[in-house]
C-alpha cells in the first residue's frame, strides 16, 4: 500500500513538473514573438538616418515608460504589457534629438555614474539609456529616473519632453 502511494505521488509530481515546464516554454515563446512584433521596426541604420536606435527606459513597481527613437519615429510604451504607440517626429523635434545626441560620446555611456541613489529605496524609478549603432550596443548603468547623469541629461530631457508632448 505504501509502495502504491509513493509511486502515485512520484508520478503526479513528475507530470505536474512537466506541465509547468511546458507552460514556461510556451510563455517564453510568447515573449519572443511579442518582442518580434515590437522589433518589426527596422533596427539597422539606413543611409538616410543620422541617428542610431535610442531607447530610454524607466520603471518601478507601478510605473513603466519606454521611449524609442528609430528612424524619424518616436515609439512610446506606457505599460509593460502595452504595445508601443508611434508618431512621426516633427523636423524640429528630430533636430533637437539629433543635436543632443551629437553632443554625447556613446563610448562613455557604460562608465557613467548616477548622480543620486533614490532608486535604491523606491524614491525614484530605475532608468537607463541604450544606444544601438549597427551591432554595437552602448548601455548606461542604472540611474534615477528624473536625475540622469550630466553627460546625457540634455538628451534624456529632450526625449521625455517630446514624448510627453505627444501623449
């Protein structure tokens, strides 16, 4: 009797683990396809495009915002599960982003220091800036949303201003 109980418990445990593994795998496939949908936007720089792919992301427990500049479009995603909304950039907004981008040295992005540490105790959302040039990705360390490092402050504030104007 004990043997039957042990075997049936083992069988139930193994099959439930297998179901959980399949559910996890399906979830990963769903995530990949969701990312594929988002990345249907062209990711390589074209000849007409002066700017690389620029992504600013800021999040906390109840807050999420991702602003992506790709080509002459701005994509704004206001929730983790939401699809990004996009607009064509006005020439003056594109020029402002372009000028602010040209003022930074992207190779310095990974070594920037955050000017404050409010994100450590939920005093500010966690933010970062990523610039993708062809195959090269330059990512800043995490910093407080609203208080970017001085090197990228003007670019980040311009992105936020333009995205806020469009929402």
